[in-house]
C-alpha cells in the first residue's frame, strides 16, 4: 500500500484549487486554476424548479475587477474558472448542459441552457437552448433563439468567378 492513493480530499492551497492525496507517505497536491468567482447564496432567483445564484469576481481578469457582481449561474460547473469567460448583468446560465467557457461573454438578460465557448458574445434577450453550442467569434443578440445546432462564424464564400479564375483569383 505504500504506492497507492490512500485518500483524496478537495482543498485550496494558497488561493489555488487542488486535490491532496497521500502516495507513499508523501503529500501530493495537484493544482488547478485559481477560482475567479464565488456564488452568492444571499442573492438568488428561482427559475422553475432550479435556483440560480449571483456571482462575484474573486480576482481581476479581462475587463472584470475583483468584487464585480456578475449574472446568475446554477452551479460552478456552469462557468469555467479558467479563461476570460464571464456572465454579466441579469443573464442566467442553468441546466444540465449549460456551460460558458473560454473567453465567451454573456450579457443583458440572455438565458444559456447549452454551451457557449471560444470568443462568443451572447447578449440582450437571446436564448441558447439546451442542446445548442455557440462558439468561435459568433455574436448572438436581440431576441434570437439558437436551438440544437452548432453556431460558429461562417468562412467567407468564394464567388464562382474566383473559383474559375484559379490561383490568380485568390487573395
């Protein structure tokens, strides 16, 4: 048993999340990204049978400053601690498939039930449905609803004249 993992406990070490365990009588700490926000149990909203909690930044990143209040998320699995991703204003992220990560930003009163990543921007009253995925540099605003498909920016299409012109017609 000297080389087996005897115990694994979640912990924070110097502001960095980690997993502590014992291997061969020595303490081993596996470090992950520092937490960038906390859930505020005192500021929550009921959404059907779910509860979403206001978030508060614990450190500076991007244009977010320590202490800034954000939008509402159901759990820490809904918003990545790595990257620049953030939920602003009164936006809500909830549901079993809800996840905002990378450098994505969610603003206004948007509802996220699916995945938003990359540099995507979701704003106003937009809804990203449960099985939808929005990524890349996509911007979804107004009262648009994205459901069930991936949405990434389209690559510029080449015209028929450019295709027939061969290599000289390309930029």
